[in-house]
């Protein structure tokens, strides 16, 4: 289950259940993606070359781990499904320590999990560093943030000139400077 690590935290840390397929659902449980490596059993042949024995932080004993090579991504199942009232959603976000110290980010951050989604949420980790990173079972790999969305009514106007004028206008992409 997601967990807030301190009373003042608004984000919930999520942990790795398994390395999963980004495209295929499980035949046994169609709410979950197909497991490629669950850190316990034999890995799927498509990922077996990335499975090694590795010592996790603060652990003396080596355990099975998934080697995420530099410049590569891995889809990690996080082991739970949710039901949320509309328009509550949650966003998947990187953990700052993994990003700043180890160059591991959530590839599609922020990822949006919509209230009508009923499957297992996944985290797509990207190693933007220069060294391999080892993913372990139950490792805190990302955080999620629950948010109420605003659903505006969109109005179509016939021309850009119908929009109200502002000093900035179409200036974007750094047009206001950096200092």
C-alpha cells in the first residue's frame, strides 16, 4: 500500500511489486500487467539478462534485483488498484532523492491516474544517469499525489483575435526572462 512517510508529507511513497510488461495484461488477473520479474520466481526470458543478485541499501545479504541500465526504462507494477470519486485523481511523481542522487526519474511524470481507471498503476522509471541502477522488491521508487481536478467547460471561439488581449500576448518559452 502507498504510505506517507511523515505526518507532514502530502505524497505517498509507492513500492515495487514487480517488473511488468508495458503492453500486456496478466492472463490470471486482468487488472494487473503481465509480470516479467517478481523478485522471487524465475524471470521471464525477455528480462532474464537484467536480473542479478545485488545487495540493497542497509542490507548485508544479496537479493535478486533488476538492473536498469543507463538510458533505459523499466515499467514497475506497484501492487494496488484504486477507486476514486470523480474528479479525484492521482499523479505519479519522482522521489527527489532518487532523482538528485541517482538520476532515476519517472519517465512520464507527472503521470495521471484517472478516477475511471481500475487496473494496477505502474511507474515507468528512467535511468538518466551513466551507471546501472538496481531495482529491488518493495523498493520505494516513486510517490503519488492525490488531487481534485478542475473540469472546465471549454468554449470554441472562431478566431484567436476573439481572446482578451494581455501584455504578454503570445510570448512564451522563456519570453519573460530568467532573472
